[in-house]
C-alpha cells in the first residue's frame, strides 16, 4: 500500500517541527551558547509566544469557518471538548512549557556557575590570608 505523498510530507514536517528542531536548538545551546546569562523572568517571556499562538489559532478557527483545517491541533478545537476543555488543554500546554522553561533556566544557571568555578583562579586555601597593608615607615631610634 502506497501512502499519500502529501500526508507523508505533512507528517515529516510535523516530526521535524516538533522533535528535530527543538533537539537541534537544545544541542546548539549546550555546545555553543553562552551559559549563565538567562534570567528567571525570561521564563515568562518565553510563554508569550505559545499563549499568543494558541489565542490566534483559536480566533482563526472561529473567524474562518470555511477553511478545511480550522484548528492545527485537536485540543484547540472547542467543538470536540467544549470551550472549557479547550482552555484547560491550552493551560496544560502552557504549564508544561513553563516547567521546561524553568528547567532550561536552572540548567543554564548551573552550567554558568560550574563554568565560572572551573575558570576562576584557584585560591590556595592552605596559605594564611594576606595581612599586608600600606608600606610602613621603618625608623631607627
């Protein structure tokens, strides 16, 4: 049986978008990105896009009933689970993405801390602390 080429391409596109691209971004960040610079508040900023995307897709589906695929994901379709179910599903996605974003920030902060510890000059803990101050005058009496 030969699969529909359009469906196969669509499935590959979804696979690349949802699995390969995030994996490559994570790999790029781990290998090449600067570490220790992401702030905790950046997690809130990272949630603006998925929330906005969800709201735009819901509005698109409601305002353009003549299009074939009104909602790109079934959980955004209020005709399947009602408006409450749709909003709950969207909330679940946002919470899941928030947990991922917090984990990424925590890992970034940890990797920055470790990197700074490894590259900072080592301190000889066995040596007594220096008590040197400004040079004093030596006088002969």
